[in-house]
């Protein structure tokens, strides 16, 4: 598990009017770090949740370069919770 981030994407209006809209969603879903793609109405066209094992900005840059992206905004970043250290194995001591 890495860092979770939420992206608001405003699509080029040409893409929203034809079948390219579904193609754009499929493109996002094909990115391994993308967990959820939600079409929304209002301030943006798509809300995307990602879980990036390394740097969120690398995933953001990968999405920003898509030809159908008009505006892109990183909404929130949640650092991954610290991993718990493995507990030492308990050993039984047998008296000789």
C-alpha cells in the first residue's frame, strides 16, 4: 500500500460528447495505480482515486498528458499508514 490521492479531472468537451468519454474512463482504469474512476457532475467530469506505491506525482503526470484532459487538480493526499513491525516469534523454552 502506498499513498492515496484523489484527482479531479475536467475533460475536453469534445471527448465528453462522443464515445471517447468511455475510452477515457477505460484508459484510466488500465493504469495499475488507479483504484476508482467515478464520472461526476459539477466542478469536474471525473473523480479518480489512486494508490501510488512510490510518488503520486508520477501517476498524476501520466494522467495529465492524456489528450482529453483539459484541467487537472490534485484534491487530497493521504500518507500511507505506517506498517506494523512484525512481532518476534514466541519460542518455547524446554528445560533439560
